C-alpha cells in the first residue's frame, strides 16, 4: 500500500477516516494535531510553547511540526497516513525532502462545503482515553458522555472547536492549505473525494482509491 496524505479542512473527516483505515486496512496513523495535543497534555516544553497557538487556531511553525513528525515516523515499518501535515506548500516540500524521500504516496483531498463544517466541529466530542471521535448530531455515543469503545466517561470538547476559533481555522485553511491542491495536482498524485457524504460512503470512496 502507498503512503497516504489526507488533506481537508478542519472537520472534513480526516481523523474519522484515518481511524477506519487503521482498523480495517492496517495503516499507521500520524496526526500532527494529535501529536501536538499529546505534548500539551504531557506539559512538555514543546507543549507549553504551542498551546496558545493551537487554542487560537493558528499554525505552529513548520520546523517544530516537521521534527515532531520525523521522530514519530519510521516508513520502513509500514504504510503511513499523514493527517494534518502538510498544511502549506513549504511543509509539502519538507515532507518529501526529510521523510518521504523516494517513497511513493497518494494525496486524498476531502472536499466539503466549508459552511457545513462549523456544526460538525462544535458538536465533536473525543474520548480522552482511546481517541474515538463522536458527534452530538451525527454520531452520538449510546450512553451520554461515555465512550462506546472503551467505556471511559467524560468525553472532551477541544478548545479550538469553539465557534470563533473554528472560523479562524477555516480561514487559515483557505489561505495556507488550499494552494496545496495545485501543488499536488501538478505532481499527478491528487484524488478528490466528496466528504459531505455519510461516513461509510466516504470510507468506500477512500478505499476505492487505494
Ligand atoms: P488538527 O488536529 O490536525 O485539526 P484539523 O486539521 O483542523 O482537523 P480536525 O481534527 O479538526 O478535523 P478532521 O478532518 O480530522 O475531522 P474529524 O474526523 O475529527 O490540528 C489542530 C491544530 O494543530 C491546528 O489548528 C494547528 O494549530 C496545529 N497543527 C496541526 N498540524 C499542523 C501543521 N502541520 N502545521 C502547523 N500547525 C499544525 O470529524 C470532525 C467531526 O465531524 C466529528 O465529530 C465527526 O464525528 C464528524 N464527521 C466526520 N465525518 C463526517 C461525515 N461524513 N458526516 C457527518 N459528520 C462527520
């Protein structure tokens, strides 16, 4: 299996589909957002440095995120999903130079109307233990505030999922990340899927590309 790069606006469903690809097809999942949040919850120096930036919905600097990705990846051990990196053309160049090298990869763009994403994000809840992703509208846990998968109670609401921060994140996506589509289209590695469909249909679209 080729390595996969998932590109999509905040809330387009990258994390949800990455979890399916891991459990059903055996990919390894690297989410730079998850790696950064893990540093924040550990209280590391890096976590302290990036906490405010993430709460405001801005991008962390390229070299910090690249280094975090580099120490957490070993491409010889399996096929990887890169979720949340790259987020601009500079990061795409760094990814190829420092991590992908000559390894082949595909890029999947999760296309969805950006207006629809606010509701997905403000209603997102995540299990603090196993990371399972829920939604109070589209995917409710069967017992209130409790993870169906591991039984942990107290699902979390990300600080950057507040409505005003979501608006800023969507603007950052438009300005910094959308230009990546032309970049990867030019390389002939880009596929586009309709990420507005229900999650099982989105998963089928992704599977059909692999
Ligand atoms: P990150 O954690 O990467 O956030 P993101 O890219 O904004 O993406 P999300 O995790 O919000 O959304 P998703 O597409 O994974 O959606 P999900 O599947 O959860 O980054 C956070 C921050 O870290 C950044 O803002 C930045 O500060 C920093 N950062 C990270 N990477 C960086 C980098 N490379 N450089 C610099 N800074 C970086 O789904 C969302 C909700 O929708 C869920 O509730 C889900 O249940 C629901 N849902 C999913 N699919 C569907 C569907 N088909 N229909 C209905 N509901 C659905």
